[in-house]
């Protein structure tokens, strides 16, 4: 589960990481007031620097023009107008882009240098790993590709956690000097604590910055000015505060609908809708569709105990996708009963109608009564064909679409 930058900044702030203050707005009219408030909260004076930032669950905002530095209420309003009336397209959004509903207006800071700092789980070593670079900022993906040596990694011990000496050593390697070393070390330790306590799957600060030297801070200050967090969804039962940060407007509407009925559904780019029970079977169904030259429109695992109502909803979701030109149902009934699936097909046929070819492969628990239900409904579902096995089903559905 992902959260917004402003929520991640709050978590960092609560953990003791210095983060410039900010205000979230949802309208163009609110921009001027928010600008005045943040520059005043940060003690920046009348034409102080602030930054207007789109709050969407995707990165690459800076390059897309959705992070803008402003120095007046008017500039803040112009930036807000642009971001709230255009869709944001970045390499992380796909061509259709994302609708922007919320903006963060934060106090701006002067930057002497940008660093990258993150923690994620490394499946190869089966440990969490602290990842850092002195070449942080909007080009970090390019740095990782061109200069892998510029990305430093420090494994985190599963029970002892990140040790202060590890963080210090990394701070030196990154080139922090003077008071920066302690500040950076503290931030790394705080990030590791948050990662652990909040069941994160990614906790990223990019950029972590050092501000230019001033009389008050001759070594500059180390601060987080952007943060991106993801969480392990399986841990949400014990992370109430995080679960409450969920923003449904950032999710694919079909995926959200499916989730409500306990179905796992992931939208994809192809044209063959799939309804399958079991994640493994769903994946092999997608593989075999591809093997026969087709492209799946979705992954849909109805699971073991889904009700007739939930499975019917699964068909509604698949059939509401305009790209779907054929549907493949592949059920190997164990706990899931074939008659439940068959009845859901009949319901969906009545309600929405299968205007596209439908290929059904049923096997397992209550297969006879399932087949009987479909046999009896055959005349009302003219596009339906039965398949003998998975191979046959994939061949039939790809052929039906091609013809
Ligand atoms: P992202 O592009 O989605 O990762 O958004 P970021 O919040 O990381 O902003 C992108 C870039 O904008 C940063 O790497 C900085 O170079 C710049 N930026 C963001 N906030 C500030 C700020 O307060 N002051 C200055 N000088 N630059 C900023
Ligand atoms: Mn960033």
C-alpha cells in the first residue's frame, strides 16, 4: 500500500527527521493562503521560497513539471492552477497520466547537495538493506544504471537492526563532514526504525539534502524534502494509523471494486479477460494465453471461498472493460465449487450479457452440477464454448478472438 508524500513527511517528522513544514490543499483558491502560512511558519519572510508539489502515488513529478518553486502567493496560485487542471504524465504513470487532486505547499529550502537514502527488503540476501548515494535527486534511476558503484548498500541485521556504527560509516562514505555526519546518522537510524515499526516495504528519501552554510549552521543542515513510503498490506491489521492513510482515489477503480468483494484483480493491457481460482493457476493461465499468442486483460483470482455474488461481481468487472474481446474461465475446483462459478456465469449473462466469446474450463468439486447449470443455460449464452483442459481453453479463446 502506498501513501502520499505529505503523509510520509509527517511520519518522518514524528520520527525526528527534519522536514520543512507544509500544508495540503485541494483547490486553486487555497494556494495563496497556504503559501503565506508556510513561509510564515518557516520564518521565511514575505517573498520566501516555497514549493508546490502534486500529491499522487507516482514519482518523477519534478521532471513532469509537477514540483514548482514559487516566491509569492500569485506564483503559488499559478502553479496550483496548472497542477490541478492538467494530468501528470511521467515515466511512472503510463501515457494516460494521473489526475491530481491534492497539492502540498511546503516551505522551500536552498540546496547545497542532494543525496539518496532508502530502505527496502533485499530478497536475495533476505535482509532489509539501506541504500544510499551522494548523487541523489531526480536523476537517481540514471545514476543507478550508469554508475552502479555510486549506489552504496548496507545490509541490516534481522534482529539487531541498523547499528549506529554502520550508519556513521555510510555517512562518511557519502562525504558528509562536520556536524552533518551526526545529523545524517540520526536520520538513517530513524528511517530504519520507521521501516521496522511501520511494516514498510519501501521507505525512501530522495532527495535528502544539505543546505548551504549559514552563520547559525556553518555545516549546513541535513533534511528530507521528499519521501515515498510503501507498506506491506498483510500487516495492515496491526497498522491502523497507516491503513487510515489509504487514499482510494489513487487506486484503479476496478481493482478497488474487486478488493471490496475479496477478489484479487489486477488490470492489464491485453484483451482476454480471465477468471481463475488460485493465484498460481491464474498465473499459468496468463502464461498459456500468451503462449498461444493472446494477451490477458487482467489477473483475477477469485480465491477459494468466494460467494456466487463475489464471482458475479468478478464477471461484471471483466465485462465492463471495453478492451475485453474474449473471456476465459479456468476453474480447478477444490474449495471453490464449480456450480458456484457456473451460476455466476448465468447471472452475469442475464445481467450484462456475454457479447464476446466465452470459453469455460471447469474441473473439480461439483463439476457435474456446474456443467449441468451451463448446459441448461446454453441457449441464453450463445458465445459460450466448453474446453477440455487449460491448453484447449487457451487455444479456443485466442482462435475465437482472431476470427
Ligand atoms: P520527484 O521529482 O517526484 O521526486 O519530486 P521531489 O520532491 O524530489 O522534487 C524534485 C526536485 O525538485 C528535487 O530533487 C529538488 O532538486 C527540487 N526541489 C524540491 N523541493 C525543493 C526545495 O524546497 N528547494 C529547492 N531548491 N529545490 C527543491
Ligand atoms: Mn524525489
